[in-house]
């Protein structure tokens, strides 16, 4: 089970750490697809990016869970 992060007496959700990690992995994926010229095969870029972010977020939650 995830526990809150305490910083200066304030409690933060674990998504404060996991969200940016998933966002970073999404940006790396976007960069790789752009460098390989595979972005042109994606129909809707924004929906693809949101979908990849959600998948990476679920994956990081699964990896970091107990």
C-alpha cells in the first residue's frame, strides 16, 4: 500500500512522485518516436500521448506498489 509523503509537515500523495516519472517516460517515448519518424503513423497525437501517459502511470504504480 502507498503511504503519504511528508514534506515540511504537509502530506502529499504518492502521485506527486509517480506522475512526473510517468510524464518523463512519455516524453522519452515521444522523442524516440520522433527520431525514428514513426509519429507520422499516429492518427491523433494528443490521444496517443494521453494513452501512453496513462499506461506508464499504471505501470509505475504497479512497479512501486507492495
